[in-house]
C-alpha cells in the first residue's frame, strides 16, 4: 500500500512509518518539522509543509494517489492547549479540514485519525469505553473531539471512511533504539522520570498528590507506541470492509499512578529517583484508563507490550541509546 503520513516525523508518526515500512508498505511523510525530527524518518519521500498552507498542500498533493492517509499532524500537549487554545483549534481542526479537503479532491477516501483519551474528560466509569460521555476538560481534547464530529458527518454525507483511534498514554520506543520519544520541552511522565534517573541533579516534579486516587497521584493507562502503530494498520485494513466512521479506544486497560511509574523506573534504572511535589497541572484528569475490549475484538489488535515494566524498559533502552 502507498500511505500518506502527515506528522510522520513525530514521536508516534515515526514509529508508524517504521512499522508500515517493515511490513512492505510505501510511506510518504508530510510534516512541517515544527516538532518532528528529520532523523526519525528514513527511506521515504518527505513533503515539508504545514497543513494550514492550503496552496502549497494542494500543489504538493495534486494528482497524487494514496491508498490512504494516517494522520498524526497535530499539537498535542494538554497544558499548552490550556494556555494557547487558538493554536490548538487552528492546527488540529482547520489543519485536518484542509487535509480532508485535499484527500477528497484527489479521490483518496480512507483516513485513520490520531485521536485521544482526552476527548472524554473526567471519567464517570472505572474504565473508559468508546460510548463513554465525551466532555473534554482542555482545548486539546476539545479540538480532537471536534475533528471526530467533523469526520463522522463527512463520512455520512460522502463516500469517505474514517477510523479514529483514541490513544491513552503513548510510551516506549522502537526496539532498534534508532527512534524514540524526544520532545522539546519534554512534558511527558516516563521520559521525564528516566531523564531524572540519568542525571545527577533531578528536576522531576509530580503535578499534584491530592487527587482522589489511592496514593493521591494521577493514574494513566500506558500503551506502547509500536502497539499503537499495529492498531493503525489494522484499522486501515478493517476499513476496506467496514465503510464509514468508526472509533476505538487504545490502551492496555490497566492504570498506574505517577508514583507507581516512578517506582517502576527506579527498578529498571537501578537508581533512586528524586522528585518534588508541585501543584496540579491544569487540564489533568485524575484517572484515565481504557476499556479496550472493542479494539481487541474488532481490530484484532494484539498488543505485545502488556506489562508496564516492558514499556518502561523499552523507553529506558532508547534513553541510553546514542541517538537520544
Ligand atoms: N506528570 C508529572 N510530572 C511530569 C510529567 C507528567 O507528574 O514531569 C504527570 C501528569 O500530571 C499526569 C501524568 O504524569 O498526571 C501523565 O502525564 P503526561 O504528560 O505523560 O501525559 P498526559 O496524561 O498529560 O497526556 C497524554 C498525552 C495526551 C493525551 C493524554 C490522554 O500527551 O495527548 O495522555 O491520556 F491526551
């Protein structure tokens, strides 16, 4: 298959490209490199463009055929979205609308869209299934939910197929140690904890220890980035038979608190990790854990990294690699 991968130079996107290439698919990466890395993609054509640049996008894609698009290009930090909502609505909503417009004018009708658990807001059930109420508590989640609504309507009105995959907390790295998570600034928990394990002077902060959870810190469902990539290809294959709109929650179905993650990292790094407790971070839900039954069944998704320690080990391998 020939796949267009907007955001293919980013963390999850680059693992998607690698996963698809390893299975013989031809990938074209579209990225503005605002947060992506050139070193993270190899052996593929790169189109350097921002999705908001309608004219250049149209010029670059005109007349080109793709079997489908797997779309990761977005702003994705909860905290930043609270401070700069306009940036999130413009990039994530208007950018996706441009992309879909371009797809439809080139007769490309299959889209896998990178959505998020942040569309649910504060959970009202222990584990979050696909039909859980959707009340995002930050502009990032709101922007992704808007895109989901937009795609549902576009699928109903046209011969267009979209699969939305709502990730819980992506973590880990490719087994080669060649690509992994690098953000600047890094805001995600596991990389920050592992960096603290590697440095003599830790500046690790825990954002809030007064949440209504057993140890007071937030609980998240960590899912390996290669398992996410697997689900995207499966989602794509499923769309060949199941037309129209669908959405799946991608997590392992187990929750770990911030303190539990730190403990796990200490064991794997064999090092005590210093931290300070700070105020809660705006936009954080206390608990986000997936009910992943539908994805396992409908996509035939078979995550390899079901144990949080294996996910942390894979991230640790990356953090110790030359490339990181
Ligand atoms: N945290 C810390 N210290 C840090 C970093 C994070 O205490 O240095 C805490 C956060 O407050 C949160 C938890 O660790 O409670 C996880 O935070 P991350 O930043 O790693 O991940 P988020 O849960 O905020 O966000 C991730 C994705 C979002 C997605 C969300 C859905 O980045 O895109 O998961 O679960 F929406």
